[in-house]
């Protein structure tokens, strides 16, 4: 059965309770790793310089504490899978679980993901592909 590493658990602990509940469900069936939860100013500016974020500190949803954004990716065959197909599949899985948890009242907020920023179910119109990014709509 998949489970989070200690580092993933620490990163997840820096996130909003809705994200913690969501990924506690996701990990039951889909092996993944938490890349990032909360980002301080230094980490956010580094992400911006590296092209991993389009926002300067404090404008990212990763910059609130607890964080209302999380970066998570699938863990396949002993490593992280950054491929477009696998990451889009993972994002769809996470979004589906989030939608169910929201409908059941387990999550208080809906979720948006970085493969479909406008939530129109068309990943081909996404200009900034950030497959591992998930954020609460608050």
C-alpha cells in the first residue's frame, strides 16, 4: 500500500486542512510524493527564477500559512514521473477525489489544478503547464 515518506508528511503538514484531507485519501490508492506545500520568500523567489512559478512572493497561494496550494506528483517505478500523460492522469485523479470530498462535505473548498487552470476540462488550452500544482479555490 502506498504511503508518504517523512519528508512528504512534513510538507503536507504545512498545508490547509482541506489539502491534508485530500492527499490522505489520494495516497490510499495512488502512490505520489509531496514536492512542496508552504513556500517562504526565499523558496518562492527561487521557484520564480527557475520558471516553476509565475508569481513573486507573497502572491503565490503557496505563500500563505497554512498553504492553500500544494505540489504533488506521481511516484512510479521507484521514481517521480514528470511525463505529461502520467501527470495529467494524476491531476485528473486528484481532482476527481477532491470533487467527491467537496460534495460529501469533507472538503470546504473546491480544487483547481495546474493542468487546467480555467477548469474547462480542456488541458490543451493551458498556457502555463504546472501539472503537479493543486490549489484551493478560496
